[in-house]
C-alpha cells in the first residue's frame, strides 16, 4: 500500500549522521536551553544539541533561513520548519557521547512546493554538511567577538567538525503494521489513537 501524506509534496528521507559529542549538549533538541547562560550560571553560549545543529542546517537549506547569531535563533523557528517536519531519531545520546552512525528521518519538500519534485540525496548530504560547517563557524566568530577573543575551554576543538551527515536515501513508502494495534480488540480503548499501519520510522 502506498503512503499518502496530508501534504503530498512532502517525502520522507532517512539519514545517517556521525558526531563528536564533546561540544554538543547531547542529541535531543533543548530549545531555548541551548546557546545560553543557564540559570545555574553555566556558559552554554555557542553550544547546541546534535539535533539543534541539524535542525538549523535543515532550516538554512530547506527554508532558506539565514541565521543571525548576533540576534539569537528562535527555537520555534527550528521546531516548525516550513519545508521540513516530523524529525525523528533512532536513539538519543547524552552529552559528550559520540556516534559513528546514528539514524534519523525527516519529511522534506522542495522550496518551490512542486508536489512532484524530490530532493536529490547527494545534494541533501552536501548541502546539510555545508550549512553545518558554515553555521558553526559563524557562531564561534560571534561568540569570540562577544568575549573579547577569549577562547572558552568548550571551543578549544573546532565545533565545525562535530557533526557530519554521512548518508541519505528516500525512506520506504509502504505502510508497516503497527505492533501496538490489537487486531479485532473488543475493548475500543486498547486501540485509542492507534492506526493499524504506520509509515517507515527511524525509531523502529
């Protein structure tokens, strides 16, 4: 059975990503708690989660966002992209944990909104990696300017080398049986909100 999304112009892509977690706040997106001075007084400026960095690169590539690190980035902008949605990772890692190959999926559409257009997977890999590097360099430059050129311990290693997209391919379109759906269940509550079939998901 073919998968039909609410917006036919979106297509799901599966990515592999490798990262050095030393300069990252774990994998999971922390929203407004990234890139800030937190309430405990820790200096987290220029530090992001792996997902936060990828979302920023997705916003730059798919939505044309030109991040202004002098003004800060609104977390809502990264959470709700115009041309990407349903970001899901297979497994989250903690702060300072590295990965050679983690997997995530995201639904993407092209900027022109052509429902038949598809992203070229090699262009996605190259484009996201370019934005990952560019955003990291711009943010470090802004941080050093704010701090009178003093390099903090967390940035002694260049964060532009922290996160790399290593592969991308279109996710399978077929719907898969949902293991949480009880076929023929008499108690309707057992299946409340559960579709009998789900689309391909990096988590499962």
